[in-house]
């Protein structure tokens, strides 16, 4: 298993949105999808997911419906709303900008500035 | 938009939150079931709480939880709760009471959409600043010139008039108004119809009247009142309407009856224009008030008024030159031609609220004390809660919720108390007012309710914040290990308690001594030497003009009364005069030496009285020089004008030279005879005219024949001074037998006249209010002293036990506790005395016959406080001596 990194504050929301954008998921599914997407590099505390899910639902980024999970249990499925899609796009763009800037800054060698 | 959506979601959650909670729980369980190690999920309860936070209703949940918990806690300690609620009820109650008064007098709008209603005033430009009323003709031009800015522009003229609704005439305020007057205020009549344009036309003299709601109510609220005839100044007017409840027009107090301006000459019998036909362009006696059209800016109004003002100046320079028109909010405390000022209103309100605020502060100090003591008992509870993860903010919120509940309960009880107190206060005003008026409604409205909540909230913050802060910020572990009640010696807590008591004692002393100053004022006002002999004097107030009599008939009626009363057995002497001392209305003149070039600058203001034969003799005033008026001078139409002056006026005009035989003139007199020299034929000693004057005020007396005044007082001196009261009924009967139509406004002894006057009432009311406030503060301070001393004694039970066991005499312990109580009280008194001296300085203008440093008050008030405080310390002190050593040592 690769070394795991703790989440930066504020990153969980965008990860959840990204995970759900690939298809409706229940809570546990969201966790699994994040693990897949990050190749297990990011540590998401199991329970910490739910406050984030509720917050996003509250903000209208996620829609919910009850369905049946793979193991035939009732589960609440989350899907992305139009507002959620917009937010994901904005957040992705801003992350990319930040990540690019950070990378550029950290690769700077002496004499380049 | 997004915000609204958010709230709709929140609301949806609130309505279906049980279902949401279940969803959340099920979902988390499902998740845990999928995990190999369910412990990896974390604390489900805490996570659920966190998730719930996202829904945005946690605060409400917390609040409901806090409230339930607080109610439970308070129920468990009924003694504490009762003390706290009573304390707060007193503190908040006095504030609500005073605020109701401020609200009724100054804040509550008197009519619909008050910001649209403005007064229009005529102001002089040279010299600037002086206001006068508006004449009817000017008003009509103004109304026609401003139809585009005023939806309605009305005018009124308020006068004193005799009103007889079938029980004999009494003096009241009557207001002559234009037909559209009631329209301005947006308040339709309770009954009947407003006046018509025909009734407004000058000289129409259609005698109709609209009466006030209270007057209608006093007459049994009879719908058949419409069409009924009432007498106003002796003339019959038909009632056509009843004004809406609480309607007073623009100001307070309001009139009891409204009449159409067209009937002006039939009801206007006093004042500058009495006897002259109304409506001349130079009769500036109307007050103009209008409702602006919606959306009119004040610049537009000012410009339009200035234009009309200029036009009036050009068209009628003789009467309008030098005057411009201005707009301002109507002045609600009186019907004067000038505008009011918001700053004055605010400062009156502020002044009135200072006193009760101090009482509330004392009450809050008590609460701080109670809460700090209670905190000792609850330290373990707080420690447990904080060790279980209760954050400090959460605990403080809990404690403040408890405080708020107490304050709201106190506020509710206080509201009830204050209703009762304001009703009593209002009832005590009415009898001393010289005229019947409509008083404002001091009833409940949203302002008073909001004020109650506001006072409760403010009190909660004042008394609750610090104890809550102190109770929650402390080492948890040490508190957990302690037993309840065990505390060793905690000098900090005691020191704080002492500081609180010192504050309470100081503030109570401030209020008590202020109350004392007013009490002394009331006493010295009631026993003041008026400058004449009070015993055996009776006073009868009559006004033939209220029966509609003209000058000739009025004179005849007055003289007939004097003559008839002289023959009544037991009456020693009778005289008649206008403006008896200590009546509320008095005429005055500027008096100067006749013919002096600098007459204006040498003039002296003097009370002006018209008197009949024997005036000085009946009042018990010796003639200091000269003579009384002769029969010829008392009869009308005598040749030379003569006057009697008092020594105060003589000294003012010719210091040290004597005035007898010299000539004076009235520099402010109008009409025929202006500037005519008047010979001084007699000198009498000065009398006081009102309590407000520390020194006797100059008086000038002229004989009956040279001036007619319809409102007169008959003065009687009775033979048997003991039976003066018994004579009152006889005198009233005799007067009625002489002329039934002439209203007798007042029959009373001189002493009662002084006692019942507005002057004395004001000091009495001040004394009553301040003493009540001081008394409440004293009570609160005593409770505070008792609380702190009880606390100290209970803390030191073990110490006392040991000392008794080792042979200390119980009396020594008693003295020690008393001495400590006395010491903090003494410090409080010291500070309080300084405050009291400051307050005396501030109050000086309101006091009568007392010095701002009044030794009696400054000794008595502290003694009362010291005695009460020692008594409050005595009970705990006695408990200290009763400590049983064996019990005390075992108890901890």
C-alpha cells in the first residue's frame, strides 16, 4: 500500500462531487470510488464523509433517492445536480490552477528567478 | 434568490426532521454493516451531530434543549428562582412603568402614518426665529397654493371654554377646526360625521360639536348622544360626532370637544381676539397641520411654502411682511404655534429613564450575587459537563438561557406590576389638572412589549455574562475531585460579593437621597409661607363668560355674587380678583415708570390682577402706604387710571425711593389706553404667586372698573376659622341661588387650594416616584446584604465551630459578622454620599425650598440604609453563634 496523505481542508467536497459525477453512489460507494480514483493515496475517515454529504445535499449540490445496494440492502444514493456539476467545474478549474502554481513554485531552481 | 432557496430547504428539513434523522441513522448503519471493522467508522453519535450541523438548525435544537434543561434546573431550586424573579420583576417593572409613560407621552404615534403629517409654521425673518400662528385668511391662501403637495391641510385653534353636558359647566379645552381636520389624521370618527364646508365658513355660526371619546364614555357611551345638545360657554351646540378612542389631535393633552371654525365667535370668549369677529388676516391664532401627498420630498415642500410665504408677504405686507412659512413635525406636548424638537423629546425620554435604569442595575447586582453563590453549588455539574465534551461556549449559552428565562419571567411579572402603577399615576394626575383634557393612552402596545423583552435581554447580559464566564472557565479536574459545598476559604468570592454589596448600597443611597430631596420639597411646598394668611380663607372660581355672558352682564353677575355673599352669616369679608395666587393661569404686564425714555429697558415683569374692594384686607395684607381703591375707581368708567403695587414692584422700579403717588405705564399693553400713565395709589406687601418662585413675584393690581376679566375668583374670609370647611357647601348653595347659569368652577379653602395645586402635586409626585424607586432599591440592597452575609457564614461554619469549641464567646462572633457587614455598608454609603451630592446638584432646578446639600436627607438616608443593612446581617450573624461545634466539625 502506498503511503497515505491526510486530506487538505476543503478537498473532501470536491472529491465527493467528482466521485458522484461518474454515476450515482451510496455513501460507502463514494468512499470506495475516492479510494479507486486516488489509488488509495488519500485517507478519508469513514464517518467524516457523512457530514460532507449532508452539507453538499443541503447546498443543493447533490440529489438523493433511496435504492437497493449490491448486497440487497436499502441504501441512499447520491447523484450530482446541475448546480453540483457547475460547482465541480469551477472547483476543478481552481484546483488545477492552484496545483499548477504550487508545482511551478516548488520546482523553481536558483537562478531562475 | 439562493438565500430564499436555502431557507425553504431548511424549513423543509425542520418540518420533516424526524424522517431525516431516521434516514441519517439508517444510512450510517448500512455503511457500518459493509465494513469489515465497524470501529473504523468512528463515533456515530458525534458524526451524526456534525452532519446535523450542516442542516443549519442546531442552534434551535440547542436552544430548545437549553430551555428544557433550564426549566428543570430552576424548578429544582424554587427558592432561588422565586428570589430572582421577584428581584427582576421589581427592577424591570419600574422600567416598563416609566417606559409606558415615555411611550404614551412621546413615542406612540397619535395618528396613522405619522411621518406624512407635518405642521406649517409662520416664522419671523427679522428678528429671525420667532413663531406665530396663522390667520384664517392666510391659511386659506396657503391651502389653495399648496394643493399639489398637501393631500389635506387643516387648521385649528384651541381655547379654554365652559362645557356643560348636563352636569353644570366645567372648564375644558375646546378646539375650533376646519372641516377637513379629522381627515388629516387618517382616523375616522367613532360615531357620527365630521364637520362640513358650510359649517367651516366664517360667520356661518352653525352650532355643532364633536366630542372626545373619553367624554362620550363618561356619559355611558350612548349611541343616542348624536343630536344631543351640550352647552359651550352657555350656547347650545348639537353633538354630531364622537372622535376615535385615543384621538387627541396633534398634541397632548387633547381637547374634549371640537367645534367648526365657522362658529368661532360663539365659543371664543377669552384671549387676544375675544369679542372681535374672527377671521381677520391679522388674527394669527390658527395652528396649521397637513398630510403630505405620498412621496413628496421635504425640499419640494420647503420650496413651495417659501413661495406661498413670499406671495403672502407681497400681497399683504401690512400683516405678513417679515414672515415666512416653514414646515416641521408637529410638537406633540403642547398646542403652541412653534414647532417641536426631536432632540428635546429624546432628552426628556432619557432623563425619565435614568432613574429606573439605576434600580434595574441594583437588581442586576443582586442577581450577580445570587448566581455567583449558585455557581459554587453547581461547580461539580459544570465540571462533569465540560469533561464530557461540553464546550465553554455551549455551557455559557446554557447559563445565559437560564438567566434569560429568569429575566423574561421577571419581565412578565414586572409588566403586570407596571400596568397597575401607571394606572394609579394617571388617576392621580386628573384631579389636579386645572382643565378637563384628553390624556394620552398609556396602554399596552408593541413598543411596551418590545421594551419589556428589551429590558429583560439587557438585564440578562448585565447580570448573566460575568457569572457564566466565571462559572465555566476553571480547572475541571480539581473541581471534579471536590465535594459539593467544600471550598476551604475563597477570599475572591467573598471579595466580589462585598464589592457588589458596596455598589448596591451606593446606588440605593443615591435614589433614597434623591427621593428625600423631593419629599422635603413636597413638605416645604405644602407648608410654604405664601405671604398672606391662609386660615379662614375660602376661594370660589367663577367665569360668567362660560355661561355666554358679555362684559356688561358678566360684571353685573360678578358684583351681584360679591354683594350676596357679604350677607351670608359667618362671612367676615368678601372680595373679588383675577388671578389669585397659586392658580395656574395668570396675566402679567411689563411695568415701567410712565414717560421714561428708556421705558422698555426699565420695565419690570409683574403679575397683573384686577381686584375689587377689600382685596388686601381679605388676604390679610396690611397697606404699607396709600389707600385702597375708592368706590368711584371700582365702578367702571372712572377718570384717572390708578393701581396698587406691591413692595417688590416698587423696589424694582424705584429702588429705595418709594413708588406712592408716582406714575407707571404698561409697556406691553395693546388697544385703547396704551401707554396711558397710571397713578400708584397704594402699596401692599408682596405675596408669592407660585411655588416655583423662590422670592415673591412683583404684582400690580388695578381696580375692577378699569379692566374686565371674566374668569375671577371670589375670596371670602370667614369668622369661624375652625368651620371653614363647613362653609363651603353654604357658599356653593348661595352662589347657585344668585345665578344658576354661572358655572362655579371651584369652591375650596385656600389651604386646600394650595395643597391641591399643580405645583405641590409635582413635588409630591416626584417624592412618590423617587421614594418608591429608592425603597425598591433599598429592599434589593438589603436582600443583597443578607445573601452575601448568609453565604459568608455558611462558608465559615467550620471556623465558627472551632472557635466556639475553643471557648470563643458567641457574642464575639455575632459582633464580628455585624462589624464586617457594617464595614462594607459604610464604604457603600461613602461612595453613595458622593453620588447623592452629584445628584442634588443635577436636581436642584426641580427642587423647592431645599438645598442641594440637605443635611436632614444626607443623614437620614444613610442611617436608614445602615440600619437595614445591619438588620440584614444580624440574621446570618445569629446563625453563626448558633453553630454546634460537633456538627460543624463533622459536617465536612
